[in-house]
C-alpha cells in the first residue's frame, strides 16, 4: 500500500476529510487507485491553506500536483509532498545606480534593485539580469553598433553580460561564476562546473562574429581543479559512475566497471535521467543510489539502484562496480 508523508508549512493535514495529524508527524496510507483529496490547514493565520487532488494508479501518483507543492515518488510506494511556505515579504530596498552609459538609443542605466541588476532606459522597459547579490559593476561600449557590456561582482564571484542598447534593451548573453572573463572585443570566457564528485567542467567561449552576432563558439571539457578527484569509497564510485553517464563521459564511466564490456547494456537499462539522489536509509546493507526523472513541473520519480562492489585498485580509484540490481 502506498504511503504519503508531508513536510513544509506547519499545519494540520486532512485526507479525504479525516484529520491525520500535523505535517511531518506521520505517514498516511493511500488507496493504490482512484482520486483522493488532501487538505492542509496552516497554523499561521497569514498563510493560505491548500487542497490537492491526488490521482493514484497502481500505487503511483499518476499526475503531478499544482501550486506551491512538490511531490517525489520514491521506490517501494512512498510519496513525499513538500508544501512550501510562502516567503515573507521583505522590505523593498531603494534602487541604487551601479553604472550608466550613453548609447545610440539614449542613456541606459544599470541599477541594483534589491541585489539583482536591471538594465534599461527607464523602469518601464528595464529587465533583470540573472545575477544575485550584485556588487560594484561597470558598463562599457563594445566595438559593434548598439552593443555594450556589463560586468562586476556578485554572490557567485563575477558576472559579465552582453546587452543590446540601440533601442529597446535586450540581453544577448550572461555568464556568472568565479572565473568569468570579458575581453575588450566582448568575448566572454567562463569555466562552467558540472558540480559533480569527480570535478567535470567546461571552458565555454561566447563571442561575436564580424557583424557582431553572438553565439557559443566553443565548449571544451576540462577538470575543475586541473585534475580529477577520483572516488575513494564504494558509494562514491557508484555515484561517480552515474554522474559520468549523465555527463556523457562514456570512457570514464566504463572505467568504473569491473567488466567494462557491460557498459552499453547497463546504460540502456538505466536510460536517461535528470539527476542522482540519495535513497532514504532503510536498514539494508550495500550501496544504493536513486536516479531521478522529472515527470512534470512539480513531480519527480525516483528509481532505486543497488550496487555490488569489488576492490580492484587502479588509476581511477580503488573500487569497481561488479553488478547492479534495478
């Protein structure tokens, strides 16, 4: 029988009109098929309640959920719902002018609006750049008609953006990270880290052609730290293999297997997935990971993988995957 747990905004939970307790307090059994109704009544009088229609089929959530709710369908019939608490309205900060520039279309402003930079001639046409925690910044013209560049400090290190300023403002590209570089011709170079265990990254170059048309010109794989951080434990080896699959590093992925010839078959059995996630501990021994697929804007499904490992040291680590149970 499928079980439902709820976390998030504190309150009382009702399932099909019956009080089940507080959020996070207990698991609730669900009928494996049919429609069921879930209601949250928050303790906070300033928060809104929620009523959800859950459609079950063969013990699984058939459709997604709506509103500020996120659902994860775990293995073994467990469904977790997170009801996100509404963020409190923060006091609005006064806009701060970071930089300005005279272009053919007029005077364009780069403004800090609560930590996020906006660009335009006035508030009516200005748009926000995808940058958080903006700091000291500059604007400068580029050697192409109607184009300028913004660059400066931000919460993630540095940012650089190519902006059109010959009439209505437009952003052509924006890069954020600790290694963003912008040259005098408007070429942006950035090392984009994959955020994985071993340290994959890509050097991305975004540059104009002779007419000032911007596009990604190259993307070269590199190691984020200059060399790989090979896994040292059975669990990390299984994680590194899954991340290499997702990254498309087939040769590296085969190197984590005790029998590399099984690589293609295993890849086909697992299929495509969006990310790797930890599986909640259930007392079983061994190495377990979950592959997560987004089944909708507010619904994720997780598939459990169990790994049998062998100690077989080589240049890529001490452990190898002997077999996988799906």
